[in-house]
C-alpha cells in the first residue's frame, strides 16, 4: 500500500487518496463477488463506494475551510526521466474540491437511481447478467474523473482525461449489439472515442510545448513560468492555449467536435446523466479554468474560447428546437449549456463558469434521470400491451415525444421534478439556473457584445425548447397506447429525482448576488473579478424566457398535438425547421468531407496499394517470382554447373594423378631399391656440389 505524504497542510487532507481508492475498491469487489451475490449487492457496493467518496470530499471541504491555501498529497514518484519528473500527487484546493463535491455528490444520486433503472433495463434488453458489469464501469468512470480533478500536473490530468474517455466508450456502447443494424450503439461508442482522440491530440501537443517551454508539467511551476516569462514567450503560450482549446472542444463537445455527444444517448439513461452532468463533458471546462494563468496571458486564445463557446451555445440550441427524441433534446441542451460555460471561462469569468457548471450538474442530471423515468414508464405501458393483437405489429419508440402526451396525470412525481428542472434550465428565478446563467450574461455584456448577444439568443431558444418538451410529454392527450398505460417508477428512482430537484431550487444560493460565497471560495485558486447583479441583463433574460415559454404554449399547449399530426413549427418555419430537425446536416457534412474520403483512402490503400500493388505485383511478381527464378538459377545453373563442375573437376584431377602415380607402384623390390639408390645419389650430389 502506498502511504500518502502531505507536503503542505495536514489533518483531513490525508484522506484525499480515498477519493480515488474507494471507487476502485468498489469496482474490484464487484469484479470478484458482484455476480455471485446478485444485483442488490452490486448496486449497494457501487453506490456505497461513491457515497463514501462524497464523504471524503466533504472532509476536504472542511479542511479547506481552515486551510484555504490547500494541500498537495504525495502518493508516489511516477516518472523520472532526465529533466522530466512527474509524481503522482493529489492537489486539494478550492477549485478541485468544488469538482470533488459536485462529481461525487451527483454521481451518488445517479448510482442510486441506476440501481432501480438498470434492474428493469437489463430485462427489457434481455440480458440481466450485465447488471454487475454496468456498475463496474460506473465506478471506474467516477474513479477516472477523480484522477482528473485531483491531479496536480498536466500528465496526471491526462491520465484521468483518457480514463473518462475509455469509460464513455464502454458505457455508450454498453448494449453494443443493439441499435441500427445491430451495431448502432457500438458505432456510437466508437464515434465518441474517435472524435475525442482529435481533442486528445491537442492536449498532448500542448503538454509537449509546456514541458519544452517551462521544463515542468506541474501546475504551480508552469504558472510561475507564465507569470515570469509568459509575455516574452507569447507565441508559445498562444500555441499552448490553442492546443488546450482543441482538447477542450473534444471533451466538452464544442464546435466543431460536438457531434459525438448526441449519439452518446445510445447508452442507458444513467450513463447519459453521468456523462452530461457530472463527469466527462465538464472536464474541458475544468481544464481551462485550471489553466487560467495561461489564458490570461494569451488574450487572443481566450477570445477564441469565448466565441467558440457562444457560437456552440447558439448553434446547439437551434438544433434542440427541432428534435423529437426526449434525450436528444437534452443532449443538444447540454452542448448549448457547455457553450455558456466555455464562453464564461473564455472571457475570464472563471467563477461564473464554475458556478454554472455546478448548477447545471444539478438540473441536467435531474432532467436526464427524469427523462429515463419517463422512458421507462412508457416502456412499462408498452410491454403491458405488447401481447395485444391490436399493438403487436406497431413500431414503437419509447423516447419519441410524439408517442407521449398526458403523462402529467400518470407520472405525477416525474412531472413535477421534470418541470422544476426545465424551469431551472430555462433560467427562471428563483431557481439555480437563473443565478448562474445570468452571472455569465452579466459578465459577457461587459466583456464581449457578440458573445452576449449569442448567449442571450441561445437562452431564448433554451426556454422555448424546454417549454415545447414539457407540453409535448406531459400535457394534452396520450398519443399512444403505451402513454395511456404508463406508470410511475419506484422510490429508488424517484427519491434521487426529488433530491436533485431540491438542489435545482436552492443551488443558486452558492453564489447569490451580494453574498458571493462561491466567489470568495474560489478566489484562493483562480483569478476572479466580482460581477455585481445586473438588473437590466436579468430583466432582459427573464423577459426573453417568458416570451419563449409563452410562444411554446401558443404552439403546443393551447392546442396540443394529436396523434399523427405534424409539428406546428414545421408549417411556420418550413425549411428552417427541417434544418433543425436534421441537425443542420453536420453529420452528413462530416460524412462527405471527412469520413467518405477517409473510407475511400482506406479502401485505396487496402485494395490498390496493399493488395494489387504490394500483394499481387510486388509480392507475387517481384518477390515470389524473383525468388522462384533465383532458386531455379541457383539449382539448375550455379549448383549443377558451377558447384558440381568444381567437384567433378577435382575428382577428375585426382583420378588423373592417381593413374600416373600408379605406374610407380610396380611391386618389385629391385625397382624400389633402384629408386632409393638414385635418390641417395641425388642427395649426395646436392650436398657435395651445393
């Protein structure tokens, strides 16, 4: 066991390694014992491990209350190569503690919810044996996120960064044999994995540049170098921040790398909640907030961050307006809200960005889990009717809002918590989303007019598509037999929803105007500037939200859509709505510009270069034919004529010499005596006359 060493601070900080160890212990216990002891054991172990990690996060919060400077907990020396020294150390400061509390707290509620949801889902999907595997992956996801947020250097952050990427692949494709053509979910997981590799490339290049310039990957040492030499090396710092931005656009699903996140809906609903609210997509925002000193020097890069965030917020919000899948609406909403956070950290409003990150985790986890409650309630209704002759052959999608309606009376708890989450997302007071979103808008109104306008319009669309969703799902008459027979879900699913609804109501208290609790908390970790409450900005945003909700009521509430009727926006907006519904054909554009050329190039290399050229011509004609001709020449010419000729020639020489020498062997003693006499005379003659 590795003993931790606290290099600064003390006391409760020594428990920080348990933030990672507890989820890892949970998944190891489930690997060994989970399937043997059943579903309740697996869910209890996984949920308990994350809940205990949340307790440890609370202890770190309490420790920081008395030691706000934080602490570094050294676990082990990891890499030491020449000038490169990378220890495995845990950084506990107010920024990382904020992420610890949010990730473990929200993840605990998602784990508890998943215990009930997956009990039904594994049976709907026909494989109850995967229940334990799901919670193993779930614990691994939280552990990887803890590695990311507790890292005190870029390389260890990258380890957690890659860990959450792996877990997203495993969980998005959890039902890998399901989906379109039996591989749709597997393709969605692969799409997320490959798209994120583009961002990861940017992160890697940024790390190489950081080490080359600063000689270290430790946050404190890098930031000290930036303060001392950043302006003199503005080109290098700008390059570093641009590559970090590329990494963030991949992980936090920003333009142009956002396309993987909507397809992540292929995973079970708790996976969607964990990815969209508490873990993976927040990593890019956290990384930029952590790298604030770099972006404070590279102003052009920071402005680009803000513009990309604002453009993403606007673009994704327009797509959400035209979606019919209940989870896809929320998926594009997540992309849009991440754009708000990205814009905030881009303009230097790190507190506003982190504030919205936390409150968004509350109401987006609530909305995704509530959508899962809706889906499962409708699925119950569908399975109740699946053996009926009247409905047996009807195609049915339990996630399509056009198959819902009238659920307000059949799923009362889900309706109320969903309504709270929707209003919080729409930014209506006094819910959490109002305070965090308006703080971003207030900062943007002072720093960048273009960013402010884009975000304000995105906020208008947000209120509209959430009003549309509430009215299509819960109001009017049921538009399918399954919706007519939908049922509320058990307390193991509804209690976490009620808890998250409460957090969505009171979450704004984290940074109320005039109090600035979160601002005071984060001032020990990030550069801050206090933004006072702007009544004009707030009034405009609330007014826009109310107008948007009113329009949604006129279109979808006053005369609810009947079964089979087209969306009223289709007739009003025409081709614009078609573009929204088809996600502005971004996937098709990428297919045309990147994927098809890549497939063609891969086919060319495989069929033409590898097979026809390398195999058929070079291998068969050059190598194989050359080898055959060469061996034939060696065998028939060199071996038979040269080697055998030499051997036969030696034999003939030997034979000829033997014939001649044989004449000397007469067998008569007188001949041998004469030869000895002649030889002796020759020797004597040599000695006498020599």
